[in-house]
C-alpha cells in the first residue's frame, strides 16, 4: 500500500472493526487528582480531598494519569514517563499545577509540554516535555501565586528562573505502531544547558488499580521475563473480565537496564498512619530513586507497577535516546524487537506527512508557519482524547446517596439526579489537566476540527452524548462532572449537521442518513426539555442560567437574582432560535430522503419564527430584547412587580442573534411542496412574526432562501458595532464584551448596592465561577467561530452587493466574505509568528511579550492553544492546553485558504464548499517545524 493512503486505510480498517488501530492511544489523563470522580469528602471539596502531594502515594479509584502517556481503550494497562534530575524532592511522574484555591486566578498547570504530532489512529505521535535541571520550585509557585491578588498576573514556571541559562532537558516522546497491538516508543533527551547533566529516565508500565475495590476482580501481574536480554517486562491480567479486552503484553527495553517493581496500591502508612497491604506501594519507585530506599521495590521483580531505569549522562547540546517496544505477547515482536524499529518509525512519520497533505491547502503549505499551527492544533485535538470512567449509580452508592435508599436518608451530593449515567469511553476533553472531564458544548465544537481528520470518531462522539447512559431521561444533555445538571448552550444539533456535511463528501455525496436520523430522534427529546424547562412563561423567551458564559452578566445568572424576578436572556433565546434552525436544517435533509420528516420541517419552521419573533415583538414596549435606539440585543430583567428593564451590557450576548441564520438552496421548496404551502398559510395567520426578521420569501443569490433572526436593517446595525475596533473588533478577534465599558462600565443599582460590569480584557478580577474564567473582555474562539461561519452563510445569500464598513469608521467597504476572511485572519494571527509585535520580530500574540517563545529556536516553533485570549494584546489566558474548541483555528485556516467568491455564489454552494474542503491538496504537506 502506498504511503499516501496508509493512514486512511488504517482508519477504514478501524471503522470496519477489521483491525483495532485505536485500541491504544493517548488516553491517559494528565490529572486524575482533584476531580469529582475521586472526591469522597463530606463537603464536596474535590481539590483538597485528593491533592497532588497525595497522588504519588495514593491509588486512584476511577482512572490514571501520567506524563506523555498512553493506555488501552479501557485503561487496564498504562505507560508513561517518569523523570528525576537528581535535585527534585519527588519523582516527576505527573504534571504539577495549582488547585483552584491556590492560584490567584484559579487552577493552573505549571509545566511546559507540547503536543507536536498525531495521526487519528495514533499510528504516529510526538510529545515534548521541558524538564528543568534545577529543583522544581513547587513551594515557590504555590506561595507566590497564593500571595498575589486578582489584579496581578499569574506567577509562571518561567518566572521562577529554573530555565535560566537553558539549564533544562527537552524530553521528546514518540510512538509508532507496527501493528494495532505493537507500539514502538522512542524517547530522546536533549541537554539544552551549557554543562553536562544527568537524568534518571524511567519509562513506567502499570495496571490501573481495580482489584482493591469491592467486586474489582483478581489482581494482575507485571514480572520480569527470566532470561530475556535486553530487559523485558511481561504484563498479564488474571481476571477473566479484563482478559476479554486485554491479553498479555511485553515491554522490551533496548538495553539491559535495571527493572524496578512495586504495587499500584495506596501507601496508607504515609498518608493516613495506617497499615499497608504489602511492603511495596505506589510511591515505591519514587522512594528508591529519590531517597535510595532499596527496600521500597520488590526484589522478586514482580508487582503491578514497573519501571525501566535508564541513567543518562548528557553532554551540553547533546542527546541520548532510549527505545522500547510494548507489544502483545502473541505478536511475535519478542523475537527481535528492535530489528525493524527504525524502519517502522521512518514509515509512520512519512505516512503522517502524507495524511496531513490531504487536509492542508496549497496556500497554507506555502506558509510553513501557518501549516505548523494548523498541524499542531490538530495534534492537540487528537492528544486530548481521554479514557473517562464514571459509574454514577455506583459512585452515589459509595457516597450514601444510592437510589435504593429512602429519599430522607440519601445524602445531598453532586449529580444526585444522574444515577442513570455510566461512562466507560474514550472522550474528547477540553484540556487533560485543567479540564480532565468532558463538557457537552465544548465537545460539539471539538468535532468540527476533528471531523477534518477523523469523521467517524467525531460522529461517534456526538452520538455518545445522546446515548441513554449519557442523556438524562428527561432529555437534558450532561454538562460536566462538577454539575451534570448545569445548562450548556444547545450547539449539538449544529455540530451534528456540520459533521454530516463534512462526512457526506467523504462518502461520495451520499450522506450518512442513519447517523442523522439517530441524532435527530434524540435531539427532539432535548429540544422538548428546553421548551418545557427553560421557557418560564410559555412565551418563547428562554432563560438557561450562565449558559457557558460564566461572568458575562450583571448577576450570577445561575443563582437567584438579588432583585427577585427573572431574566429573559438574549443569548438563551438566540441559542434556541439557533437550535431550532439546525433542527430545521436536519429535518429538511431527512425529508428529502423520507417524506415522513416533512412534518418536522414544518414544526421547526414554526418554532423558529415563534422564538425569533419573541426577541423583538411588533411595537416598542421597552421589554423586548431588541433596543432600537442602541441597535443591539440585551437581556431583560423582569421584576416581581411586573415591570421590566433592559440590562444594557454590550456583550457577545447581543451578537449571538447573528448566528441564527439558515440558508437553503432554491429547489428546497419545490421538493417539499406540502411544507411550502403550510408555511405560506402559517405566515398569513401570523403577520406579526414577519415584521422584524428575515423570512424565506425573498430570494437571494442563486435564488437561495434565508431564515434569520435579524433583517437587513438590524444586521447592518449590529455589524456596525461588532466591527468597531473601539468596541468588539480587536486585532485578534471579537471581544466577549465591548471595550466601551472600559470607560463606561454598566452599573445597576438595587437596594443600595451597585452591580458593575466593566471591561476586563485579561484574567478575571473576581472569584465568580472559580476566578479562572472571564467573559468580560477576552477573545473566545467558540463564539468567534460561530460568527465566522455565519458571515459565510450570510454572504452566500446576500452576495457581492451587500457591503459594510470594516473596520467601522475606516471608510473601507467589504463584502461579508471579506469580513469573514478578516475575522478568520485575525483569529489565526493569535498563533502566527511575526503577528505579536509591530517590528515583525517574530512573536506570537498568544505568548504575549515572552522573548523565549519569540527568539529561542527550541521554543519559538512550539504552539499552545489557550482557553481564551487577552482582548487587547491577544496573550493566551486560562487553560494553556485547551486545544479543544481553540483547535477550531485549524478549520479557520483551512477554510480561509479554500473558499472563494465563485465557490460560495454558485448554485449548491454548501455541497461545493464541502467538496473543496474534503480534498484540498495533491502533494505532501510539510513536516511540522517544531524542534526535535
């Protein structure tokens, strides 16, 4: 088979279940401690119940973590790095960071690691960890961050000086699969410092501890293979249930290095002054390496946790390498485990390059830095898959809150109403350290870039959230493990339709109708939940609480209002129009295949009009969300006395109605005549609904029809604010809050207290929602991405004749395609070299003024994809590895390079665009320019 098709062939084999190419992957979390799953406290204090300091000694209940690691898809067996520089107080087995209460801006990982490459089957992966040669400054990081206030920046690892004079190791970890059950590991250690330095490198293999739990089955075994040279560890489970998913494996080392064995069991003596089950416990290898305690490891060379001990002396500027092979015992790799090692690696690297050629447009290939950003974004998406195990029924039982208990005896604990949930899956995570748990609306955005490289996985992920063991019986989608019952924006239907279109062209123009039908059937239930639970008065005006936007409002929208009464939320209502429109789009696609669904086309057409109409009713009663004087949408506060007032905070809440746009080709009405006639009758009965929105009667370019919340007049007024650089349009994308609130904060007075919303472009200046999230000024990728795609749809309808001033006040007129391109380019420039300073010095705005990331050849090609970005400078803020929805920049880079005026204006533009994006390149893409 040719290099070009090798990875695609593996994907096809995996999907057809002919070969389990995805059995092994980067499914190991980077933080299992401090999670809700591991919290058995009386007060729900997850961060302090299970701490980083305890993690080296305490066995986990629900999962595992490690550095640059992998596991099988049920996390029975795990492999990861451990490192010691001879100075650290503890063995470096997992990433360190601050708990929520320790950071001046909430939790934050204090490490430098980078996901450099991955194919979707993980046939090739590359990871980099930067390890200081000085003692890791644990106490300094905690004490200094704790002493800083909300107005001060976080104290980062680089600020401590441990990387001064380049006294650190670059530790590259690469994986290559010779077969689905045969994984080659290459670890390369570079000494970047001026003097020779030593490193203890300990590739570690261990079993997840299942045997210590009631009903957990028998204990597995790791043992040295007698007579094997070089050193070899055999891993075998003894429990029939686990043997069904994982047979015996062997870890082969390329040298006859010492093997260290202990048990993955809690050190009760250290943590709780209790008795240990045996002399060998989870931190035994740490004790041996750091403290020289030879009795801490098992001399019989067996246990459930084992490490190969490589002692590396590395000269200045030099490198050393260790090679290992983890393979099923029956694979035959044991005969000569390193004979084909280099050839397999070379082939997988070449195949990875060829695979990425298929998604990298020629214009992007001509710009190596842009290609590097796109590829690292996708690598981060693929690395951030994680095994997630959470049996809520069992967990609630263990917390004295089981469903079999009388209501009066059940403890009030988290997720009490979600006992039906059973999660035992590989799931796309926002960030495997700061957010090592799924979030439903994050996941929906993840699937757009993941759909570029692995549509089957993306479809499976969207289906997962709709399964009966995820979706609540009442129809609610689970939000996240801290509170599954919280409310996320309803973007699942949009992601479903987008992915369907991506996948349709891969399938030769024939869509996966069964995928669409299944999703539609479950989303119907979810839509009904919204209508029944979040429309308080039945007036098609919706609430929803914080809706993922945390501190954006005047009040904490997830709590009771200090004024009494309730909010009519502009974003909640706009989201529901958006949801209804996506259901309408899905229903149309299904109705073209099966006439039964034409009834649902009518249903969601009517829902869309009713909800959109409620945002701005005919007349001006001062209680609609649309403010005619300001030309903007606002939340409306309804007070107990029946009065109402608009809360005039100019935020992305008021921009979201722009996303409420659905465009259809001209032949849809002809193909659905029953719907067309019923729609005309409905509009005749409800003329009030047609007054303030855009309806499909008016044809656009290529006779397309459009259904949108805003008519042309409102669209122009909102765009004038959105594209104003003194308000929303920053050099790096759209701010979440207008910059006008810097000098003119919004203040609401009630009962002698002032509630203030001001422009805060960086870290949050309050502790609301943990203090590690801020929607009062920064740039957030998901809303930007939605508005970017909406501009493209609006252009496909309005065409070249509709132009707006961009930026507002510049005198420069642009079509909506040009506006979309400009927005996409500003978002892309967050990560591009040379976009971070006026002199073209090579800085990436996401790294702020940091000169190391700008100038150092061992740092400057490395890209992190932060959670959100400073509204003025573009500096990355929040979770530093949230490639999740920030990975949508890969799709923006691709789309900006491919979509043209002619493509979007031609009949059948949506299908034509999907075809163009499906096969965008004909020759090999460049290798990642990341160092190493």
